[in-house]
C-alpha cells in the first residue's frame, strides 16, 4: 500500500512524542517529582502509533499499566497527561488516577488499567455496545504476552469471537511478564497461535516496524468494521526499561537488551524515511525540536498546576449516572 | 558419514496473509510432529546422523525430546550455532550443513523459507515441505515419506539421479548481487518492506517468473494461465501488468482470486540483464517485499540457470524400488 508523506511524518511525530515524553518521565520519576508507579513505554512506540494511526476519534482503545504510549497515539494531550502523572488537579483524572488509570472517554480512551488483562472484557463490552448501537466504531484492546495467560483473555476473545464483535486484540509481546521470560510462562512462542482456538485470524508482525504494524492493523480494522469479527495481531517488541521504573532488570541478559536496542523503532523508521527520500533531514529535526519543546511545556504546565483540593478525595467515587439509569 | 539435515522455520505461516487472504495456519506443535515423522522415516532406513537447525521455538529439541524413548538420540542433533530469530538463521544453518557434508536437506516453510535456505547453500539437494503460505517451490509431502527418501538418498548415491536443477532470479542493486528469488520477483511502487507480503496488485508493475504452471498459487499463477512454463524449462517469463492487453484470472494468494490486466508478456533468456526502470520502489521475492530501491539506486534482474537442486520424490522412490532398497528377502515372497 502506498502511504502519503503527511501520514508518514505524523507517525514519526507521534513516536517521538512518546519517546521524548517517556524519557522525560523517567528522569522526573528518578528526581522524585512523580508519585506512584511508572511503567515506561520506551522501545514499544511503533505498536501504539502503527495501531492508532488506523483509528478514528470515535473508535475506542483499552490500555494497560504500560499505557502512556497508547494514550498519546490515540490523541491524548501531553499537558493533561503530565499533570495526571504529577497528581495535579488539571490532569486527565483530576490527579486522582495517576499513571495507570488515565482515561478520556471523549477521545475513546477507555482507560489505562492497573489489572493485568483487565482490558479484554472491557473491549468486548465496548465492541458489543458498538454492534448494538449499529455504529461502525472499532475497539482496540492492547495487552501483553503475560496478560495472554489470564482468564480474561479467554473470556474477552471468546465473546468477541462468538458475537463477531468489532474488536482488534493487539498483543505487545515484549517477551517478559514482569520479570518472567516468555519461555517460562507459556509453552508457545507466538501468542497469535492462540487465535485458531477462537476461530479468528492470528497474525504476527515485527512490532518495531511501524509500517508493518500499520498494515496489519489496517486490515484487521477493515475486517472489524465490515462486521467480520475480531482478529488477534501479535507485535513482537521489547521494552527498553525495566517492568517499572526502579526495576534493576537483572533478569535480562545485556546482550539481548543491546540486540533489541539496535532494532529500536524510531531510528529504523527515520533511516527509512531518509533512504527512500520521503523527506529531508531538516524536516525530521524540526519535528524533534517541536516535540521536545511541547514536552517541556507539559512539564511546566504540570509543575505550575494546583494540587487537588482535599475534598476531591471523596468526589467521583460513585457515578451519578446510576440515578439516570434507574429513573 | 551418510547424514541429512532438517531446517524448519518456526515463523512460517503467520504473516498478514491470514488477514488479507486465507493463508494456511500450521502451528509450531504440528511442525514438531512433522519433524518427528522426518526423523522416524530417516532412521528407519539407517541414516547415520540427522542435523537440525536450532530455532527460537526449539522445534528440533522438542521433537528429539518427544522421541527420546523410541530412538537412538545420539544419531540426531541440533546444530551448535548462534541464532537471531531471522531468516539469516536458515541460511547460516544450510551453510553449516554443507560444510559438515550433509547429503540431503529437508526444509519446512514456504517459498520465502527456501529462498533463505538457498542463500546459505545451493549445493545440497532439497526436499522442500510446505508449511508456509504461498507454496510453489515446496510441496505438500508427508513427512514420513520425505524422511525415508532423504535417508535412502544419503545412503545410496545412485538415487541422486532423481535430483533436478532449478533456475533462480538474481537481483542486482547498484550492480551488486543482493538477493535471489526461486519462483517470482515483483517490482512494486510501494516504499516500505512493512508486513512483507504482496497482495495488492494495484502497485505492481512487473512480474518475473522462473516457473508458471496452471496449478500454481501466488503470482506465478498469472503466467500459468497465460504462458505455462515448466520449472525445468531453460527460459523465464516476464509479465508487465497494466491495461492495453488481456486479463488473466489467477489465484494470487490462498483464497484470493483476481482478474489481473496483463499488458505484455515475454520469455526471459538466461543471463540477460533486465533493468528495472521504475524507482523508488520495492522488489518482492517469492511473495515477500525484500529489496528497497531508492530514487538514486539502479536495479536489474537476471535469470540464472544455476539454481537450487531439488529432489524429485517420485523419481527417487521409483529408483529405490528398481534397486530393491525398500524390500528385504524378496525371494521369500510368494508371487502369484
């Protein structure tokens, strides 16, 4: 498939937004400015961007504990995201969610999720809602290789399969469930092998190649919108950091880390854009500078934002919608 | 030593053609089963040793482990070599097997897998078993029979009369040989290798074929419907896609049947260099986007008669029957 220059450069920009945002977050966390936990998305940028470049605003995603990249790729604003990480009142969840619970229903972001495998059934539910409402919206469910061993994997994909729901299940196989390598937590090597058990297509792609991810998801989304049901796309990738910030990562051989860093997605994409003369070096440099500036503004916005008021602690605990439903 | 080799691709049969077409799904557990049957077949005719390529899934190790109570496991080993989980592993394993003196090499994968193998060795006769997507070069062969044939050939040099030499297409970029194709090479306007497979013919300008048989799947089916060409025929086929000519109905991928406009068709003469005019773009080899050609690059394709050696199973089994290699104490059988 031919791809337009604007789209290719936008993919590059989005990947750089994730890369520079996440790099800055790791620094700020180390400085003690960000409370709670942070699970860095560094190294996996091509999966989120290649996937979300196929989605429209009204499509949905369910994210994971490692969700910053998904949210940025789906249109999340850096200011509100950084403020949320800082626990500030201007954040996406008024500073009460933090890294693992950022959501914005208006952008179709049904939430990052602190529960491993928590997204499968939410995605099936969103898909069912779209089907009942006869909308052509598609839901993408991001999950990791470790989550594919959870019971919700079966429940969510089975329902989506039985009811031909418009859901695309995107496995970010970064080869580790926390500190446990894939070979120690499952007998198979390719999570896509499991698709056959649900009677749906399963495909494995290079998750560090944004074009490869884009092409595979494009076909899966097309299939879902046409009412042909769900697909399982496995993207082989690697996280540059530990499971969480502060993880010593002594369970990964240095050689393996270096091999994967040599295949990191942004440098590869940048090189291809220049080799195929899609753009000039200065165009990419300009994007890099704009994004770096945008991230610094987000840090400033977060630092200057107010803390939530004490009474906020008891707000938003229960939804007001219950009365509407029962009335 | 009469030894054989097995190269099984753990990644075959997983690409995007499960979404854009109706590609076969063969999971790695089934590939382990096939490797087991290959081992049992070859050991049944007393092959001295079986070498298996290591891979990230451990197809060979798992097959040996499953058979450990039934066979002499000292006669089967996984090669001691580093792997990186890419197609380079197949080429490196083939080269190592050639240096060891392996007599016959069984491959498991699709056209792309066999291309990768032949980058490492063009000398060892191949028995290509299909476990991939587009399968023109490999065949659907029962593993037990393939193991028997490989074992018989390793022990009986006279059976190598059943080996046939195929052609290949050499791909040059800036006058350097960079790749080859066993079945087809396709020029496309696409800019990226991406998910590798070729399924949208809108961007394809030319198709070069070493063979074109009406029963083929994939892009060689285009030629098969138009100007059939046997794998052993010395010529190749060049098709220019586009309007102004006729239209061919062909199965370009599993379950994907398309009407394709063909503007021009001509035979390729071995050794003649054909320059690729449309750049930038991609050259796809054996169904997979492989070589990126930039605006300032030059590219050309040449038909080379010195391609891989392939075992004609039917011929070898007929020879082995004629030589009584599968019959013991024939004189004790009562003929009526």
